C-alpha cells in the first residue's frame, strides 16, 4: 500500500471516531424509571409496588383499636342451649371425671449425653376431679340425659321408657328422680319415685341403665322438694279436702304434716322450717299465701287479698317475692309486714333467689300488657320474650344482665343458679329446652 493511501485511511478513521463521540455527547438523555421494588432476585417476580404510573389516592383503613363487638355476638357467647330434647325437670350435681394431664414423656440423659424420652415403668394412676354436671328428664320418653356444665356433650344415662312426663324433680344429689305424668285415661296423675343407677367413672354405665322404683299415691295435686333435696312434700286428696305429707327420700318414712278442706294449693319449700302454701293464682280471684312449719305443723297466714298472686319465698324464710295480675313485682318482708316494689314486670315464679337472699335474678318480658295474668300465660294464650334482670334486694338496684331475644325467643321458667352463682340455668316455656347463661 502506498504511503498516500495509508494516510487517507487514518484520516477517515479519525473522522469517524470523532463523529461517534460527538453523537454521544449531544444526544438527548433517555428517561429512566426509578426502581420502587426490591433489589434482590425475587423482587423481579413481585407485581406489587413496581408500577411506572403514579399511584391513585387510597382511603386508609379505619382505626378499629376501639372496636366493640355487637350485642348479638356478645349474647351468643354467654347463652348456650344445653339440651337437645325438651325437658320435664333438671338438677345440678357433682360428677367425677378424669382430670386432663400432660402425658409428654420425661427426658433422661442418654449414653452419649443426648436427651432421650423415658416412660414411667409403673402404671400411671390418673387423677380425678368432681365437676358440676346437669341431669335432666326427656319429656317425651322419660329417658334421663346428662352433661358436664363446662363441656356440653349430651349423653343418655337411662333408657327406662315413661312417655309424656310433664314434671320431674331430682333428689339426693341427683340419685333419685320423681316423675309425674298422666295415665292412659288422661285423667289420673301418676307419680313415680325411682332410684338411678350408679355412676361409672369414665363412662355412664357398663350395663343397661334402668330406673327402678315405686309409685306414690295417685292424683297427687302438688309436690315440692326440700332445699337440701332429701325430702319431698306433696298433697293428696282426702275426702273433700287434701292432706300434706313429708317423705324422707333416704328412709322412705312418711309423715302427715298438713290437712285442709281447701284443695287448690301450690307449695314451695324454701327453707328447712318453712313450706309456703299459696292459693292457686287467677286474675279474677284474690290470692293468699301461708307458712307451714313441717316440724311443728304450725300453719299461719302471711299476707293476701291480691288478685293473680304468685309467690317465691327467700331461702332464709324472711321474705316473699310476689307478683299480681298486672305482673308488678314486689318483695314482702315477713317481720315488718311491708312490701317494696322492685320496678320490674314479671311473674314471681320466673325468678330465682341467690343463696344469701340478697340477690334476685328474674326472666322478665320485654313487653307485657293487660291485667289477666297469670291465667293467659298459664293457658298459653300469651308467651313472653325475656330479658334477664338482676335485683339487689336491700337497695332495690336493678341491672340488665342479658337480652335473651338477641339469640332466641325464650320465655324463662324453672330458673336455677350454679354453685358459684356465676351461671344461670332456665327452661324455655315455649319448647321446654334447657339453656345456660353466663352471668360473669
């Protein structure tokens, strides 16, 4: 190649190189997109937070730090239906069960210093405890069911068939049952007193469970249980009147303690020294309530001349809760002979006294009008939807505990408190199912 051509090639290369660098220097810079995502490998697969467009305005979430559950959810937590069958009566008792224990094997030192599980060489004796339980009678069959209070799991305990039981009582810590029903003629009242089979730890029974017992006199018009559940008081026809008998459930001994030419009585046994006898209530008739001492047989009038009178005596025998034909609830103090209005509208029999006679819990209708109680309620012409109210008897203070209607339409009867008085049990008059309400 001639020297002239070489110089020409070099000049051309210099011109091209200069032109290239001039292009890079004067060209408009490209727009870059900032990386809003992560900088690691996996961030390339995350579709969130990497959009090139400006994010739209969003509404921040509401502050729920002060959120309060609605009334329905709170009521549902406290109120539980216990029975899967309509009940004729129920009782609370203590039932033995195995305690829950941790059976995780203990760790022992291995040959090379490692921890290895070790099991006990001797059989483990499982500890037991006595826990509150419920026992109740199925209205349709007379079968008895039971469940622990803290673990509702209904199990049949007996299978003796007694159809259409309309009233049942349990005595002797739930070991004896009294069932009342009509014979096939639909007129004669039968009262059956039965002994329940023994409990089997870890189960209900190893054999077929039968209730064995005997019948009391026919046509017992009224029956009540003593406060310690060791005796019953009942009224039977005698000529044109009635006689009242106390029966010891342990020994079977019977003692006549009362007789009257008047036959329409309702009894209640609140304390050892007092059985109350009230005339059957009606809005059209003035009612009266009397006290009977079962030991001395002394019979005396407490108060009366009140239409539609229903009563519930206190456990200490010093007060009578009463209501009239317009459901006005009052407390009558026997010693001072004075009544105090409580400001609640319900029937006395829809209440329960606390053990110390200082507190009342009542199932009170949310609305009730008219002056024909309790007749229309007894006859089923009127049905209530209840709230549960607590009454401090001494001060008269009242407080709403629960609105049952938020969960179910319940017309509460047969109220009872748990041993610690932190649970309330009641039967719905509408369908006879048993319910549990947590009070605390």
